[in-house]
């Protein structure tokens, strides 16, 4: 989406009383966010700076969190912001 299209979309949403949450951190950690989404099985999801792990809650969510912890080799809790998990991946990789 071009910058103009993005601005138009935001304007239209504001006119409807809606607004996107910020995506500052999700932009910074985009590659790591993709890894988190892959581990969650939701690569298609839109993630903002306000998205949390529990937004992807499923029937056996605790088992999914264990899978994500093992796959990504970082600590993960249900109430973690997605970008915080992504930052842990980034920091671990760049020690």
C-alpha cells in the first residue's frame, strides 16, 4: 500500500470513528514478529503494538504457549505483547 493509500485508509477509518493502533514496534521487529506468528500458526494476522499473545488463544492455549517457547527459545506468557516476544528473539540473536 502506498503512503497516500495508507493515509486515505486512516482518514476513512477516522471518519467512521475507528483508528488503527500504532505499529511502531511491530515495524522495528517485523522479521521476529513473523517468527512469532509462524509459531502461533497465524502468519496472516495483522499485529499492532497492542497485540498480545492471548489474542491468539485457542482451546489448548497453554500447550500452544509451550510449543511457541520451545520453537522460539524465549520466555512467553499469555499476556505478553507480541512485540515484546519479538524483541526477546531479537536480543537473544544479537547478544
